[in-house]
C-alpha cells in the first residue's frame, strides 16, 4: 500500500482522487527541486569560499603595499 502522511494522518494514495494524487506529485516535485537547489547552493558556497581564499592569497600582506584608488 502506497501511503502519505499529512498533518499526522496517514492516507492510502491509491484511494485518493486524481486531483489529490496530482497535488502529491507536485509536492514531491517541489521537495526534490528544493533538495537539488540546496545541494547546488552548497556547491556554490564552497566555490565562493575558494575564490575568496584565492583572492586573499593574491593580496599583499601589508595594506601599505597595495595601491588603493
């Protein structure tokens, strides 16, 4: 039996209306997309940190050595 739990109530998905089943598919799609975006955000944050560290490594150690305009 394929079930889903909504508001602490368990429902047999096969017994639900076609519209309810469509809403479940949409919810699962949203959940998957959110998980994908969270993983992508983690990758981008890691890349950003690496770029920031690489930039810091290129900067002079003493601010007086840098030409600020």
